[in-house]
C-alpha cells in the first residue's frame, strides 16, 4: 500500500463493503458507509471492526477442512474456532498486529493511542477474505415420499429364512406421498401372539428447499446426516446406499449453483434432486440374519439436512 492514501473514501468503502457483506451473510444489518469528510481515525472505529470479526468468525464454516469442497463423512459441518480463523487469515496466533504509542509491536484489538498504518488495512482485508462460507441447518418444507413391502409367514410353519427369502424377492412399488423415517431399511421379526415371522423393507426419499439471502449470488451445498432414528425400533445402523459414510455422519448430496441475480427460494422440484432416490429392494444389502424369536434389521435414515452457503462476495481479497 506504499503511496496509497489509506483514508481515501473509495478505499475505505471497499473495506467497509467487504465488512458489510459478511454481516449480511449472518443476517446482521449492513454497516453504514463512510462519508466524505468523516473522521475515521478514532481507535474505536478500527477496534469495532476487529472485535466484530473475531467475535463472529466462529459463525463461519472452516472451508480449509473441506475435502474436494465438501464435508462427506464428517460428523458435523466444521466451524472456525478463533485459533483456526486466525491461522486461515494469516494473522498472528495472538490476533491483529498493533503498533503501540511507544512504537512497540503487540497483538490484539487496537487500543487508544495505537498507530494506524498499512498493516491495519492489510490484516482486516485478510481477515475478511478468510470468512467465505456460512451454515444453515433447517429447510422450509421438505417433500417426502416412501415405498414399502411386507411379508408374513404362515403361523408355526414358515421360518425366518422363508420370510427373509420371500421379502428379498419382492420389487419395491411406486413412490407415494408421505413422510417415513428411513431412506433405506429392512427387518425380520417374530410376532409371538400370532406365532409367525414377519418381514418388511422400506425406502424413502426427500427433496428440500429453503430461503436464501439475496444480496450476492451464493452456491449451496446440501448434506444429509445418516443415523438411526431412536424412536422407530430397528436400531441397527448400516449404510446401505452410501457405504463410505459412517453412522451419525454427513453425506454430501448435491450443489445448487450460484445464481445472478440471486433467488430467494432455492431447491424444490425445479432445482433439488431427491435424496434416497433408489428403487431396489434393500433387503439383501441390509445383511439381515435370523435367530429364533429375535428381530434383525438394518437401516439408514435422514433426520436432518445441513446447508453450506458458499458466498460470491464481491470483495473477497
């Protein structure tokens, strides 16, 4: 920045705009632009921006941990800690550089009497550039459909093996509307009062949408978490369709491309693909077993979706 007027209103507003965009990404009102002739040299001006950045850095996704841009098989979407944010921004581990009233170098939030030099602008720019992605964890109104088949053996005659073989031979019927706990599940169980074995296989699929802020284009990554729903009763996890994803881990599903001009409502049938859109019977892949009077089952389910917003900030470097 040698030879640059650090307090030129255009340069200041470039910085202020980058700051405002990060605020808007978190649903916070934009900052007010500086006006020509406004005194911007008070320590409180810069300390305020530095404090906001460090306080809110942990509300941004740690993009450096992404694998090929996504978080497939992660336990959760990783968020910045203050330490990992400072590292990503290239700041000192103790924070922003300060030049004290005595000329000594220190680190932290600017204090009264500190000098304002090029390093202040350079580090603020680096800090804001490190804040790229945010996270949302709920959609507006998911669309769900399911398909299921069932088999019941003859009382006191058909064995578990008979029922399991019959179940595996069935084709899944067409999708019908309605919610279901699984994207894939199968089970066999013994019903004591009727003295007979039963079997069932389920498939479900889900398509989501949500409202997205529209101040700049934003790409949206959609993840689902695979887990066992504790209230349903099978209780044995097996990643039937996504073998690379472990229990209680995220499965990357799709990306909604950035649109310019931005669109508020994203996803749904015009943009989103079905998650769990498989039509094969999951019984064989569930690797069920038979033991006298015991049920056996395997499943994956989708209790929650996670969205990563990858912002096309107009001022990102």
